[in-house]
C-alpha cells in the first residue's frame, strides 16, 4: 500500500524532531510544497492522497539534508524578502527577517532626501539594493567580493525586474572615485570567537566571509565608515545593519569622523538595535 502525503510529511517531521531542528513541522511541510511546487492550500488538499514512489524518494533526500542541519533556504532555493522573490544558494548569506527592517528604514530615508544613486556594499544575495531599486527607483550599484554573491545578485535582480549594476571587488575598490546619495551595507559583523557557538545551520553551512567581522565584529564598519567620506555626496545617507550590541560602537566611529549628522538607531521587531543611519555633511 502506498504511503499517503500525510504519512511521509509526518515521518519527516519525526526525523527533524530527532535531529533537533527548530521548526520540524513547518520545515517538513515547506519542503513538500517546494518539491511539488504547490502552495499550502493545495498541499492540504493533497493530504490524504497517495505519494508517488519518486516523490517519496526526492522528498526524503531533502529531509535527510535538513536533518544534517543544512538550512531550509538552501534546500528549497528561495527566501521571501518583503514582497520580493529571492533565490538562495550555498556560498551566499541567507537573507534574514531582521534585514527587512534595514530595507524599510533605507526606503523611508531615501524618500525624504533628494538623489537617486545607491551603493550596496557586501551585497550578498542583493536584497537591500534590489529593494531600493524596486521601491524607490534608485540607481543601484551592488558590490561584493565573491563570485557567488555577485552571480546571485544578478540573478535576483533579473528575477525581480530590478536594474542593478553588480561589481566584484573589495568594498570601494571597484567604484574608484564615484560618489552616491546613499551607501547601505549589511557587512559581516559577528565576532570571530562567537562563530563556533552559532547554530549548525549558520556555522556549518553559511559562508564565513559573510559572517566573520573580526575580533570585535567591527572590522568592516571601520573600513566602510572611513571610505564613505570619499564616496558620499553632500547630504548623502550612510545606512548599516548592525548586531544588537553594536549601536554604540558604530555610532561612535561615525561621529569621530566629524562629517555626519542626524545619527539614528532603529530597532527591529524584537526591540533590538538593528539599524544605524546618518547623514553626510560634506
């Protein structure tokens, strides 16, 4: 007798529980929906239907990967971000819900300022730059140091109908002397010593180049703040995603330049500091 859809999904859930996965029921259902390319309403309509042998084989291959704590987003190949459809791939940081707050703050600030050019540094999958291109028609240049991130940003920009110029290189190096109305970045900001303590999904699968912010987690902020004074137009905006304990340090390094005003710290939905923004004087 063939297994029913409900049988294989419940079996998957048990396997994921045993593996210590945080959301075993949701992940088991999400992988089935991804495999069969159905939404959740259609999924529940199929609940009592027999599952084909080939479906079972493919599904349990996915479940085995998740049981090894490979991130769900790498397995299903996508991650919603605002109302964008973002593809995900191994070797590139997975977009987080917290980063939506950064995008929303940047959009709000951009609407209140004159100008149309944006530089997205450490672009990863491209979510920040693509959101600005789509929401406020910004002319976006996205930069990352890895082949994988640049390729995925191009793919996601095309997928979402966003015009984004993607350059590969180390921070400001590929843009030479160009200046922008906004510089936005979600740089690596986790302290090196903390990385081994992170969840397996992060420390074992996501790229260290997108996570490791050095001994104090602030290496990339120092570089970007220092370079921003040569690459922002007068009145331009500097917008960072930060770790929840980094606002004071990041604000201090921006203030030390003597070149910024209107410093602001914005919290995420959990009430943690998540965004630092400031306006360039000249």
